[in-house]
C-alpha cells in the first residue's frame, strides 16, 4: 500500500480491479479545504485515459512492475512468441498487448512490462522509432520535393506508411511506431 502523496509519473496502481499507470500528476493545495492529488491515469489493458482525484493520506494499492528486454521470435496463431533475454524462457504475448505491432519484425528487441507479483505480461512496447526498407511504392518524379503531398508505401513488415513523393523503393526510412508516421529518410 502507498499513500496518495507518493504518486509519481510511471507509478502503477490497482484500482477497481484494474491496473493503471500514472501519466501525469499535480499536487493541489487550494486556499480552503484539504490538499489533494489530481492525476491522469492510463488503463494498462485497453489504453483508456481517465482523470482522478485522491485526497492526501488516502491509501492506494501499488503494483510492482518490471520492464525487461524480450526478443520477438515468431508468430503462432494469434499470439506472438517472445524470448526473455535474461532467462531465455519463451512467452506468448497476445496481439492487442503489443504497441506498434504493425512494424514488428523477427529478431526485434521489445520492452515487455510484467506484473512482478503474478508474472503476467501487461503490455509490450516497440521502440519509438524503427528503420525499415520500403518494399513497394509508386515511383517518384524528379522535382517532387516542393510540395507536402504524401503517397502510400509498403515497408518490409507489410505495414503501409504515408511518405513524401521523393521516396522510392529500396530506400530505408525511419517510422514513428506510436502513430505509424514517416519521420525521415535514413542516409546510408
């Protein structure tokens, strides 16, 4: 158990039978009345964000989470099989628990967050930016660099990304896995 005043960004708490990560918090000291903590919480399972107030001194159930590197090995049905880099044990992770799954390639290292008391996997985070080779896109024309027009391009993971007109097949681009947006061209 922890007190409400001990809340920090990244703290994981159990509330109403669900797990939440604290995204943001603010210690509020009004002119009249009691001091309280205004928090923004993100549901671990479905990603919903909610705001909640806690009175100072209120007891909360904290959850100890561990972040460990896992390597993606292969896909089996709807599950993705990962190997713990420290113990070499293999664990299945459901499709909906992986953030940025469209850009997942075999051999990639992801950060997997587990509840240390039950050893259940809460979610897996892709690196924020990945570099991938463009496998198909319509050819660009010389001089197509002046406008902000975007075209679809397929990358090696099979995902489609909107890229500028001057990007051609075989080039390596950097992609933001949070929203699937084009970041830039990688110089080789």
